[in-house]
C-alpha cells in the first residue's frame, strides 16, 4: 500500500477531480489548516510545472501526507467541543426535588417558594411562602413543612392542601381558599398544627358529598391543634382517629362564620371528633356565628363515639355558639344543636361555662355514653329566626335522654347549675317554654331558669355577656397579627 492510499477517500477524489486546488479546499473544510503549510503547498504548485511528472507526483504525495497530519492536529479541538457540549446537556437535565408539590407528587412547585431541605435522615422543617401577588395552586406536602401565604383550589374534587407524611406540618398565618376540602389528611400518624390562618370557602357547584367542603378533614391524625383561626362559609373541622393512636389535640380561640353555607344536605359542624380517644382535649373560647339562610349547621360542636380519661376528660368551656337554623324558616323538623356530648357513645366529657344562643333544636344534649357533665352554661333561644318562629316542636334547652337509636342509655351523666331560657316552636307556630328534658339525669338537676319573656334582647344580652367575660380574661380570638 502506498503512502497516498492512507489519504481518506474524499481527499483522493478531490485530487483526481480538481487537482491541488481541490485538495486545499478540502483541507479548509476540515478545520483551520496551518497557514505556513498552505503557502508551502502553493509554492510547490508553481514548481510542479518545471518538474517531471514522476517527480511532481512524489512531491504531491508528500504534501498530501503533511496535510493529513495537519488535519488530525488542527481538528482535535473540534472533538473536545462536542464532548464538552454533551456533558453540559447531561448536567442540565437533572431536576431538583421539592418537599412540597402540586396536586400530584409529579408536579413541582416553583423553586422560589419551596426550599429544598438538606439531605439528612430526618428532613428539617421547611417554609413555603406564597407569592404576595396571589394564591398558589393546590399543593401536596410529603415532608416536615411550615406553610404561609395563600393557597387556592377552585376544583371541589381537589383539596387545597393535601398532607401525606407523619412529620409535623404547620400552617402559620396562611390563607386557604377551597371549593372542596381546605386541608385533607388521610395519613395515620400525621401531625398538624394550624394557627392564625384564614379558611375561605369558595362558591362551587353543589352536590359534593361528605367530606366535600370541610375546612380540615383529618383522618388518622396523631396530633391536631387548630387555634386562633378564622373560618368563613365552610364545613368546619372534622377529626377521625382512624388508627386509634391520637395523643393530643385542641380547638381554641377560633372565629367561625356560617358553617355549611354552600354544602348540600349533609351533617356538618364547626368542630367534630369521630372516635377520637385522647386525654384532655380542650375546646375553648371559640366564637361561632351562624346567620339564618346563610348557614346549614347540624351540631355546632359534636363529640361522636369519643373518649377522654377519668383524669383528663374532654374540656369544653367558654365557647359562644350562636345560631343553628334550618335552611327553610318556620316550624318543622331540624336537628341543629349547640353541643352534643357522647353522640352515639362516649365517655369522660365535660361542657361548662359556655354560652349557647339561638340554637333552635337544642342548646346542649347528652343522648348516650357515660361519665358526662353539663354545668354552668347559659342557654338562650327566643324561638325566632329573622323574626319567623323557627324550629321543631321537640326542642329543649338542655336534654339528657336515652336515644333509642343508640346502644344504651346515658350512665353517670349529669346536668346542673345551668341558666336556661328556651322557647320551643309548636307546629302551629306558637312558642312555649321548654328549658329542660332530663329523664336520664343521674343526680343533681338544672336550675336558674330565666324569667319570661325570652326575646331577641335576651339573646343579645347573652352575647354581650360572653364578650365581657372574654375581654376580662384577656383572650384574643381569631388570627393574630
């Protein structure tokens, strides 16, 4: 094989077709040839006319070999550039994971609002802050986090905040706008602390079934604290201890307005426990206001098949529970009650020093359970809603009775030292007093009935009294600055 045959085929074609000029053009296309070499080539080209054909071919073979070596040397930089470009592409395709994502875990929230925690065995708490210009889209929390700012879901089927972690999650001075559920937790062992946060229920197509509109739907939650918040038009807070492992909770100093405003015929409350067994649950200093025809609450506070302990019973005190009305005004069936202890069953619960105003079915009730107490409460109902006699003909101020739909009658249940003035609405629209119904009362009794007449002024006096007591105790309700 001659030296010329080492030259690549395209160069040999250029040699045969165009001579030395073609070879020079091909060299330029391969990269930046060395200038000295090309001048030498042109000098040799001028000399070739004086050489014999054999000598000229030998010289040209040598020149071709030199050009080939120059191509290899001068084009090495081109190969490095491609390799570098490939490495850059690979590095930019890596995506950082965020601990807080969108409606599914495959949607990543903006990097400016979510701080990625360092890689540790237990991720530290991170803070997610919504941009000031508006609300963020729904998010899913999968690690310890503190959420502030505003979040919104306009889809009733999509919770605004979904929590899927046992690590502590905190909502601190946040705003939650929800067409469906505000905060949804269905995660055994979850821990949630919500404070100084506003929940705004958005108007949405009706018909979403329970738990479709709850401000907070907490199932299997280990710790639940819901304090100093504002709830507007939503369906309150629902807590179900699905795993039976709850260890602490509170519902304190909240302001709640118009529970169930947009919900269908589904039983909702400002706060309900469902099979929650925890020592010392405290529900206190909450102000709940429901307006006729703008709300559809059942029981304002309901404790369903839930249990405290002998040493630390549920402690329900100093709440103002103002208003429970049917969606149609006038005489008729309605189940709305200010508070119910041991609904269906339960034990070790005490409700004391509460103000129960204008709850048109019952002020307070014990239908089942054991070791229950209702004492030192004020219960007032003038029997009117927007001036219309409204409520069932079986309403009572305080009821302690055996509900035949439940497994057993209340035992060791007592109501005493309450102040009550309750107007029941008969089917013909007339009013009659029915302060107490106590066939299942263990010992003691209910005393200090308010003298007639029971009017809207009597109700307003009770509201004013609660505000005076609250101010005197130095209690701040709702979100703090």
